[in-house]
């Protein structure tokens, strides 16, 4: 059993409280809400307050970064969301994969009734307006820029960059309102907080990166051992603690300091950076609940 434990993670910058209020005040301006989530952590990257905040507006989910997630898991998640009554699509905003499916699902599924009503009243030229929401660093601005073919939405590879709302036109059929990333005031589920920290959605400055990397390595050893071996050239043992795995990685990479001691800080930064860049492999950190989770595990074992 790995004894590595993170201290309680809490991160709620003041501008996020303002964003929560802004989402509520701008809802009357839009026809639907599109929530961008991270395909590697579909539950942890959803704001549990969002359903209450959007007050019954039609909602759609975009699983971004699907290029870094396990394909089998992503397919199961899309099916899970759709069976829950929420249309979902998987995209990769870096390459544009899956983006062509967004507008058809938005218009023909999510807003089918609204558009039919407008057509009956001769209002076919009116664009649909959607609010884009999501926690920090899930790729909201990248998604909008790809969809609009511009760079109107500010993009930066660190959480909490988008600070003001922006309207962006998407062709002739839609306009998007980009909202700043918003987390929730308190992480009641610390495992979810850890998974968000793995992906970089929470600033590293408030986290013990060595402990975080140990937890990640133990998860990879349990769930994706072949990828771990292929990337770092060592065989993880079921009895290895996260600390031992981190030391093995550092030794294999030649990360030594004076006296031959392993530079575990450097090794920790390396594994977190390489996971976030997708260099270790296509990894999903959480699966759909109940029977669908069993199906994925069975598929992975075949």
C-alpha cells in the first residue's frame, strides 16, 4: 500500500467567484450551455455546481484532449453522457479532430426544438448563442479559436488565464460566449482534486509535486504498467510504493545529484510534465460508474 498522501487541496481564486455570478447573470443571453471537460478526467473536470447554475438551459458536453485519453474509455463516457440525456462529443483542439461533429450535434440534437420553432416563425437567419464554460485549463479558448478560425480567445498553458467574457462568431450559425474558467469553492472529494492536479488544472505552486508524482506513478503502475515500462524502461512491481517508483524513474533517467543521490524533485517534474503532454500514452484517470466501468475493465483485459 502506497503511503503517499497530499495535504488537502483548496484553490478558489477571487475571480472565480465573480465568474460564477457572471454565468448566472449572462444566462438570459444564450440558448444553451456547452461545458468543456477533460477527456482524461470526465467527472473531476466537471463543476458539480454547474447544473444548478445554468437553471435548466439545454446543455452539451465536449470532451477535449481526447488525443491524450484512452479511446475505449472516451467512447464509454460519450455513451454514458448521452444515456443521461446530455449530448456529448469528443474533440482534440490541437489537431481539430472531432470538431466537425460539434455543430450538427448542437443544431440537430441539443437545439432541434428551438430551431424548429424559429423556422415556423420565419426566424431561420438568427444564430444560436451558446455559453462556453469549464474549469481552468480544459481548453475552452482553444476550442473557440479552432471553431472560429481565429485567435480571439486568449490561450495560455496555465490555469486561470481567461478573465473576461468574450463573444466569438462561429460561422453563420452560432455565436459563443467564452467565460473564464471556474472551479468550485471547496473540494469535498480530494481524489477528484488530485486528478485535477495531475492534469495541471490546479496550480503546481500550491501542491507538493513530489507527492503528487508518487500518486500518479502508483496509478499508472496499477492501470497502465506497459506504458510506464515503455516510457521509463523499468518494470513496476505491485509492492512498489510511489516513492520507490519515483526513485526507479530518476535512476533510469540518470537524475542524480552530489553523492549519487537521486534527484526526486527533478524526476517528479518530469513525470508530471510528460503525463500532461501525453508522452507516456493515452491515459484516462477515471471511468464511468457501475456496469459501464466493469465493461471497460473487461475490454482492457482482453
